[in-house]
C-alpha cells in the first residue's frame, strides 16, 4: 500500500465543515476564519514508547494524539475547528491505520473538528497533530494573568493517568478505570469555553499539577499555596494507592489533561455555574499569593514536598 | 538539559510579528487573521534516514524542515505568516538544536515567518512543521483547476536533488551544487504569489514531476503531454548525468520543490512577467489535454517512459 492510498483511506473517512474551503488532497488546506475571532494553534507529538505504552491499542493512540492537542485549546478557552495529522509508520498497515482513525475520528466528531490535511511517511511510530481553534478576541485564557488573591481550581481528579502508568511499569495489569484515563483523556473543552472571560489564567495538566501551576506562576509573576487535602482523587486511585504515593501521583503525575485555572475569589459562584453548565466537576485547591513558587501545605499546616519529581521527557524522572 | 530549557532556547531566538498576539510559551499561540484573507495550512514531517541522509548538517535539516512546508504554501499562491515546530530528539543536545535553529530561522526570517509554538520531545530524530499562510479569498492556487488547452510550466530546473541522492547512495561525494539543492531547497514563494489569480492549477514537485503533475491531472480530470527536451536541467546535472539517466532524474526525481503549474495559453506573456517580477526562471514543458494521464514525447514524437518510478515513502522505488 502506497502513501497515496493511505492518504486516500484517511480522506474518505474525514468529515468536513462549512468553513473548510479545501480539505485533504491539495498542497494545503484552505480555511475561513470568522471576523472578530482569533486563531488559536497548538501542536503536540506522541512517540511510541515515550507518550504511550507499546501495548496501546491503535484506537487509543489515535484518540490520545488528538485529545492532548484539544486539551491545549481547552486551556485557552477556544472552540476547536480543524486539525492536521502527520503520521509516521514503520510499515503501511491499513488495519492499524483504520484502528488509529477509529479513535482519532471518534473524538474529532464529538467536538466537530475537521481533519483537513497532513502527511503519512515511513518512520518510527509517531503522530504529530496540529489543532486550530477559534477564540473571541480578548477572551482567550492565558498563563500569564494569574493575580495574587485568585483562587486556584482544578477540574476532575488528579493522578489517575500516572497511577496507570506506574502499575503498567511495575508489570501488573493496570486498573481498567485508571488505564482508561491514561489512554483516553478527556479534553475539557466545554469547561474551558465557559471559563473564557471569567478565569484569569489557565493551563492543562500534562506535566503534573505542581509543574504546570509552576508555569502559570512563573508567567504571571506570582506564587501559589495549595491545600494538600483539597486535591481531588478518584475512587479508583484511592483504591489503589494511599499516603504519600497517592499524594505524589496527584501533585506530580502527568497526563491528566485536567484544567488548572485561577479566578478572582468574587467569582466563586460564577465558576461553580460554569462547571455545572459544562458538566465538569471542579475543586478549589488553593490560592495565588504574592511571591513565587508553588507551596503545598498539609492539614496541620506543614509544608509538604512530593516524593518524586514531575515527569519530563528529557528529565531525570 | 530539560524540555523546558530546550523550549526556552527556541523561544529566545524566535522572531515575532505584529499579528502574533501570543507566541511560544502558552498552551497555544493566538494569532490575528486579517479579514478578506483565507487561512492556508500545510504540515509535513522529516524523519532521519527517510527524508534526509544521516550525515546531513543540523542547519540543513532545519532549513529543509521549513522549506518543504513553505513550498506547499508557494504552490497555493499563499503568503506565509506563522509556523509551529514539533521536534523529536534522541537526546537533548543544545549544540545540535542551535545548529538546527540556524537553518530553520534563517529561512523563516527570509520570508517573515514567525515560529509561534510547538514542542520538543524524546524520540527518534524527526521534525514536524505546520505552516500557516494567508491567501486572498478566491485567488488561491489549487490542483483541480487545470483545463485542456492550458500550457504546463515548471520553475527552475529538475532532477538536481534526486541526482545528489543518487550520488550519495552510490557512496561517492555528491557534487556540492547538486547536494545544496537536496539539502537547501528554495520554496518558490514569490513566484507562487505572482501566479495567484493567473495560473489555473499548481503543485510543488516533491514526489517527482510525472507523479505530481499526475496528481494535478487526476484532480482536474484532464491529461498532459510533455516535451521531453523542454524539461529544464541545470549545468551541474548535465555535467554529472546524461541520456536516460538524466531524463529519468528530471521526470521522476523528487525533492526539487519547484512549482509545476498550468495557465491558459493566452497568458504566456503574463506568466513570463510573473517569472521576471519574482526573479524565478520558468520553462514551458507541455500542454494539458482532454483525457487522463501524463505522456512524455521525445524530439521524434515517440512516447518516452522513464527508467524508474517516482519516489514514494511506502512504495517500491
């Protein structure tokens, strides 16, 4: 099967939108951006053995390749519109490609994202996705707008994906609920849009809560104080881990793709309404303070430090 | 060196533009698209050992990673604006990254392209670039607008890049002029813009002239007849190859990144003016005809077939 056949296989399954003037099949896609909207662009690559376990189902890899990118749009409060896919495959395997597309396009359809271009090429298994979203001018969520006095919030629960990875690395079968969180993250797009114009700053939790909130603090020139007991945990995580191992996964585990955001304390009710309207649970976890760095305090008010560093692709973790 | 340090290293060197509201450093870039312009998006990945020889200089890899993408914008008649870079590296090597950026950013600066986002990650050496351009509504060049009676044109010369690859594969040192065409292709952006609204159809020659013109013919529902002796060759190519080997490289060699385009025969003078205005030589090479397929005829009017198939990543070539 040649490259053109693979691309044709993708083209036949990709849905379109009215604002796609030219999709897969030309040198480039041609797209219409509505006036008064800003273009929001993010790109992320998943490499085999680095971003997903080698035994991952093709459909899960396809889902995750799009999900991690849509999560970046969620963290900007943007509405997703289009994406491109650059897929490197060790061999041209139509069955593998079909499985990958099952996951990728199921998530694309859920959020009305049109796949408008890309390429397939020979190489070690890797999927590079670029997503394009639209944001109302002046209402996009940024990392550099947190202010001292803001509340710090996080969506959903923390640590499930890292827990599944830890179980997988230890050679045991991962709890299926935890493994699903690793393989099929939920981009919090509805919440992100509901927070646009309301939250001061937002980021998605991909490297781990402390690392990602640290990015927000650095960009905003502030610090944060978190309440350890306020970090949300799923029943599955509590069933599998306890004590500092549990806390470490919540504070430093990556790949959750929840939103961490800050909002003025006067906006508590509005944040709760945004969470309800978007069907996304949120938890208050701390406050933005003057200064720098992210400090975590336990129930006794003592400073808590995580048992291990957050995940970095090039780091020592 | 951690991923964040690599990204910071990239961020410090990346230039910006007035229409970049938010560049590298947030979850996504925030960009302003002018009204009355359409967004043009292309993405292409270069993998080590597949798209460039293993001994390529980092600066050449950086140049080429952007050039092949800008070439797609050229083939649409679009003006480049922004790009993202997703870079997979076997190890975090700041010297290698600096070399890569030397080539990548030199080309970006030449065409006023702002690098606005991306990621770096661990994995086999690979660069996935997405470029964003702007086109006047209704004037973008497409593959599916060639008409019977059109002239077929090509820019520059054909076969140099494939000749360098052939020399490299045979173990000899490639002619430096030819090797430069393989390592540092020139995206024909000025010509593409000058042809917008003038040419009927266009494509960039990445897979080989016959293969790429074949895409145009299939998309447009037409055929093409080419004059073998009209295919342009560089002095360096003529110095290194002759006969059918030379013809085969011109007709089927990939990686030239010249523009092949069709235009009504009444537009010959306008095409020549566009070529002069953009400082890009063009050659008439044949005609679009009713029917299908691309046929090549020699000086005696006999049908000529190339000695080998065009390059396909997953093909038998």
